[in-house]
C-alpha cells in the first residue's frame, strides 16, 4: 500500500493524531510501543500507561489537532519526525490552544512501526 517507509510513517502520524481526537485510545495504543516516553511541553513525562490513563479519564481531551511535518528521516529501523503540533484541547479541565514544535520517534520492531517517543516544545 505504501511505497516507502517515509510515506508509511506520515500515515501513521496522521492515524495517531486522528485517534486522539476521536478518543479511540485502543487505536492509539496499537500504534504505540510499550516503552513510549511522551514528553509534554511543560517537561512532564508520561509512559504509555499514564498517558492513556490521562486521556481516558478526560484529563486530556483533544478537540482538534493540526500537525505539519517539516522533516521526516528514516535511518534503518528508526524514523524521526520533526514538525509542529497545534491543538485545541482541554487539559485538567482548562481549554487551551497549543502551538508546539515537536519531535516524534518511531521504531520498527518485529516488522512493524511503533510510536516510541515524543517531545513537545512551546513554539517561540
């Protein structure tokens, strides 16, 4: 279906953001590596389990996400995605608009790509 790993990673990035907005946390979990490190723009770090728990409880509710990609590099079984993440969301009961730079890491394990790490930084 995808002619390159780069095209596949772009599609997987879209699927993970779409899953968050749709509150389809099973789909998000399926894309994620069990060792996921999700670093928020305030420096807090979540594991896959703690991030999913916050999403499922309604602590994080994503209403809309736009995520332009500036660069996507695949080296062997690792893919690095550099771009932005603009979100309309609710965090801890407070509606917020995010404008972040972001770095996502995907790793190929047992023949499939998994979302391994994320780092958001407030865009200046």
